[in-house]
């Protein structure tokens, strides 16, 4: 994990029973990237896109915003 230096976004449900939210938190802490973001969705499970509409929309908005923030300004 310490060798990770590229930008990344981690979105994770706090109640995920398949992949550990704590592992995502550890990955985030250990990665050396200067451009990284971790967001935990309270009470959400493994697949954020199968959650209630509000969680699904927020996850999609987070992904879209994260990508748009990194595009060259003339491409937006």
C-alpha cells in the first residue's frame, strides 16, 4: 500500500460484510498518494449502487465530481 502514489477515490458502505471498511481505512492511511479521498456511507452495504436512491445518487455524484475536479478546465 505504501507504494500507491496515484490519485484514488474510495467509497465504502460502513456495513459492508464482503469487504472490510476498516481495510479501506487502512489502505487510505498507508497509501502515499497526495490526492486521495475516502468516504464511508453510514449504514450502507457492499454495493452502493443497489442501496436506497439517496445513497446511490450521492455515490454517483461523488464519482462524477471527483473525476470532473481532475479534468483540465477546458474539457469541462
